[in-house]
């Protein structure tokens, strides 16, 4: 069976709808009210409050297809399976069904709905953890055997491979944290020979490339306590499967860049460079295809190139693409922004909020402008190289850091001058920088699990008061553009046709503190979306909402679409001070409060 990504989405959606699941719309790539991550990095990110006990407005059975971005994977892109941007297809049971239904349904989806051959499918289960007195998952083993999976296709692994919690393996989990065993399904690509440098025999978790994980069912059944692990009263299922990887399995081709989510982009790159997608060209073309796709989705989500956080990541994607294009075209700088239009946007037109007609001008112009700037930087870098008489690993790294020159290009240019670079020194400098970056951004790239401390919950509720107070003081054209909350402060971005002055901000602050002093109760209701809109509930315009929504009411003052969590009374927030206002764009402002 051959499937397009559009057909696979429909089959996935139809399958879970048929089994009484409701669709949860995807959240933006830049998540709201989550200070711990720059980007949405998993399908379950928005489900965390509900896995921890909140009531979901759509009930106990839900599914989604969530666009995700993992900036920490940038250096890994270039092989046949790593990408920065990907889509996670997921389904959840929130205290409803458990292992028997989940494993049976997923097996049925793979073998019947999309026609994967059973002989190529292998499963893994939790082997147990004696140290933490956690038993092996014999229940899943038994279910797989009853389904008909042969014994030699069932493998057992320890907690490093088949356990999931937000903190990782059981030893790393703090008291109160939920977690549980998982069961993964792998596809075997017969055409890939086993490489014995990875071990004498091949197995699902072998790194030789013969196997690819295509789905993982996590069974949240334990909570860690001071005395050990105890069973949760309500057990959840959290499933995730990569859309691109499942497409690769359907194609029986381990190269995800051969699926139709990338094929048009690869063709465009071939046409622009005059080279074929083969041999040494493959890695460079994969990087360009992935990075332009990620950049296109980030731009469509409101991110613009810059030197900080989201903007820095977008800029890095585009500059890395430019260098790879430079290498493929034998040193010619070029504007390749059209690839985003004829490749990415054409592949995703009217899928996941991507409209080629609406986005083409914005995406193409932003990429073209950034590439134009970077091409000037490349030219400056080449001038710099001409001035250097003697090169070493540190100089090579400085060229990489300041001008985006990859080691290979610097090495090639200096080889022409008869000089060799100390590669070990370059790697040492690179690793030092990587460690520094990793340390300085600790907490920003952790995978997106919001800090639900008492203080951030207070600030979360305060953003609702702030949103309404801005609306009252500045007028009904005010619109939320984003927010970021840490334990130290809240930050709120908004659109306003009228520039707020100091008096406006003092008035907004006074209104907020008046409502806090009034001790307004904070409650939520789960109601139809249309009813919520009729009562004037505010929403974040970039968010898509399901037919049933959770609306938080702060007394009769504020009504807003929100998943929570919140304080139960405004008096818990305490005095609020708006201490900084800045302009961040055309009619766009950012206010800070604590």
C-alpha cells in the first residue's frame, strides 16, 4: 500500500473517531504560558495537566496530530531519520481503557488500516527494574502474544528503553511524579544489512539502521513516593507515533526524505543545484529540506529571524541551509526562498494551518531577506579567510561561530592554501561552546513541561486579569499575541492600535489590584465553543479550539478559554506591579509584571 501524508492523517483520524475518541486541535509551535521550553516538542505537551488529573473538556478518549519542533536535534539532521520539525500522531486514555485495548487497537491500525506486513513488525516491553521493585510488564507480553506476535518478535528492555516519565528513568523521578512502562513497535527494513560494529546480532534497539521505532504506548500506572512506587488510582495511556516514520514504513524505505512530506522539496533542491539526491549530496539536501520546512512552519507561527530564543533558532536554520546550498552550488550564493513555496508550502497546502496562498508572500520574503543578509556575511567571511596566514582549530571554530562557515568548507579553503587544520582542536572548541550553550539554556529545551509551582499558577491567573484590564483601558481592539510565565515574573504580548502611555499602564495595574482585592472566585466550566464565544470568553487567536472548551471565569470580570491550572480566588495572587513596557513591533507591545 502507498499512502500520502494526507491519506495517512485521515486514516489515523477516522480510526480513533471510530473508537469514540475526540480530536484535540494542535497547539502552536510556540506554546503559550510554558516558560520551560521554546517550542512544542511533543504531542502530549498540551495533555500534561489532564494526565495529572485535570478534567479534559472532550472527555476521557482523545487523539491529535501535533506539529513539533526540537531545536536540540539540529546537529543530528543529515541522516535518513533525524529532523528538527516533525509531526506526532497520538491518542490518549485519561483514566478510561488501558493496555489490552491500546495494544490491540494500534496493532489493528498498523496491520489492517495501513497494511504494514506483520513479519516486519517487532515489539518491545518493559523488563522490570529490580532496584526500584518495579515488575516486568508481563501483561503487555501476554497481550502481544494473544494478538499473534511471535515470541521471537517480542523483546524486553530495562528502564533506559522502556520506561517513561517526565524526569526519565525511575531513579531520576522526584516524589509525586507519575510514570510507567511503555511498549514500542518497530518496523524492520529488510533491505538494510546489519552492521556488526553495533553488535553481533541485530535487535529493535540496535543502532545499525535496520529497525525504526514507529510508535510508543506509555502506560502511566505508577507514582513515585518517598517510600517507593505505588499504583495510581486512575491509569492513563499516552501514545505517540511519528507521522514521517510511519510513512517511511508504509513506503518500506528507511529514508524519511523519500516520503511525500519531503519529496517535492528535494526535487526543488535538485533543480536549483543541478545535482542528484545521491551519495555525498544526500546529507546536505536533507539538512536544507528539513531546515526550510522547519523555518516555514516557524514563520507561519509568528517567529521572525533574530538573535534571541525563537528568532535565533530560525536564523540558525536558514543560515545552515545557506551554507549547505553554497556547498552544493560550488560556492555560489543564491536566493533559494522559492523552495519553501514550491516545496514545503505546496506539500502542506491546507494542512496543519498552512495555506500556500496566504503564507507565500510572508514566508518567501522573510527567507529571501535573511538569506540576502547572510550571503553578505559569507562574502565577509571569505574576505576574512584571505587575511589569515596560518589556521588552527580555534580559528576554524571562530569562522564557524561568527560567519557560519562549517568545518568542511574552512578545511577545503585552507587545503587549497596548502594548510591542514587540527580537527581535534576544532572539536574541543565546538564541544566547549555546546556545553556552554546547553548549560545557559538549561530548562529552555527540556521538552516542554510547564512549571506548575504555586507562584506560576498565581501569575497564570494574573494574565487573565491583565488581558481584561488592557481591554478595558485601551479598548476592544486589544488582542493577546503571546505570554511567558516564570516563577519570577509574567510577560504578556499584545496588539493595540493605540500606543499605551504611563497613565494607561498605571490604570491597568490599578484595575488588576482592585480585582485581586475584591477576592473574586476563579472557577471553570466545560461548555460548547459557540456558547463560550456568545458569553464573550476571550481566546488566543493562534490557537485552534475543539467543539467543547474549558472556560475560566474570574468572578464576573474575566472569561477566557484556558486549560488551567489557576488559583481558586484572586486574593491568592497578591499585589501586582507592572514594571516595564516595551514596543516589539508595529502596534505590538510587551508588558512585564510581578
